[in-house]
């Protein structure tokens, strides 16, 4: 056998062997296009601006004799979260306050901790009856709203969750 015939035979066997190696295992002997050296740029998603807490307001709309009622509803519109609720106080000298709000950007959760406190103008003549204190809290955000809002009430015995709402 001459040298050219030998090299041609070895080359044919090598190509046939490689074709089997490049197959995807489905019996198709067409080589797949991998490792072409070309790169395709994958566009990165446009970053969303971070939601930020910008302000909050709180007002008490009424204090009346009542029962031990804890309730709250959460709504949202135009960059605001609005909480309307009722917390109870042990006597007529109590009112409600919102000392702070807590927004966690990592979990995208807002906590609204409403508390009862003694009224500054209460004096010594307070009724000993339970009172219902109606309130409204408005929390303003920029660049979106939180995913979750948790409202807690604390009458001096530790916070208790009244409602959890997904927006």
C-alpha cells in the first residue's frame, strides 16, 4: 500500500470517528454547532428604581366608649399606603400614635406599629371604660409601593399583628 492511500484511509476513519463523537446521541450524525468562537451579548434587564419611604402622617379621628376592638384595613393609590383602623384603650385617658414606620427594602415589607399612649391633655378625670380609638395612617413612597404591609397594635403589652396585606 502506498503512503497516499494509507493517509487517505486513516483520514477517512478519523473523520468518521469524530462525526460519531460530535453526534447529540439521537442518531443524527450531523455535527452540532458548538464552540464557534462567536459571542452573543445578552442584554441586561433595566434596573428598577428602588422603592423608598418618603413620609408618613397619622391622625386620630375619634375616641368613643366601646369594646376591645382591634381592626385595620390597608389600601394603596398614587404612591401612598393608607391604613384605617381601630385600636382599643383601657380608659378614657388613652389615645393612639404611630411613633415610626418600618420599611425593609430587602423584603419589600412595610410594618405599621400603632400604639396606645396616654393623652397629653387627659388630666385626672378619665373614664375607666374601654375606648375605641379610630385612626388613619398615610405612608408615602417613591418609585413604587411595598409588596407587603403588616399592621400591629400595641397597648403596652407588646405588639400583636392585626392584619397582613399584599399589595
